[in-house]
C-alpha cells in the first residue's frame, strides 16, 4: 500500500490564511506608529495659564471694536486665492487677517492686508484656501480691536465680520 504523497505546506492555502491576520495587525501597528510619530498634537496647549490671562485682552479688543461701531464685509474670489475686506468706516494703521483652522494649527495663516482705499483692503494668497470651515479674525497691528467670524470659506464667498 502506498501512501498518498503530501504536497509541501506552503502550497496549501490554510497556513497563508492563518498568517494573513497577524501580518495585517503588524502592518497596521507600524502604520499607526508612523502616523503618530509624524503628526504633532496641535490641540494640546503647553501654557494654559498664559492663555487664561490673554482672555481678558481678547475681550477688551472685542469691546473696543463694538465701541468704534466696526464691521466688515469679507469677500473671497472664485478661485479662493484673493481676499478683499470692506470696512464700514476708516481705521488707522495696518490690518491683519488671521485665518485659523479649528483643529490643525499648521494650516493657520496670518495675512497682512494691503490698503486699496480708505476702507478697502486686499490680500493675494500663495495657494487657494481649501473649502473648509475657518475661524477668521480681523484686527489692527496695534492689537486695539478685532472682528471675528467662523464660516465655511469657498469660492465667491461674502460674509460679515463683527465684534463678538
């Protein structure tokens, strides 16, 4: 009587099936480690005390804008590469627009606006802003006042900035 000849183990599908899931777990673990190592924890603040002290300064800037009766219209171009701001009254000094991503600090931008008239300011962006919900903060270079809004920015957007 002759015994049937067995094929080598690696030609059978079951060992490969049983090795697939542990290999997949190792690959997922390595991928998770690489993602965790390469991205920074931008939601975690290192200095809570300092941020707490700045809250009163921020509130005073909102109050000053309210006292001045300031508001502004912000217009984003079709290609999301140009931003224009029209104030309801003239102001002194340079203006800055902060475009803040709600969760990823690396996407934040501070843009210096160029005066194109007594109440009209503009800035040209290096790359278009992604269609996303952004926190916007318009203020002067002396830090006396600010106007804020949180809006979805996309091409041909017009929105109003007001004191909080």
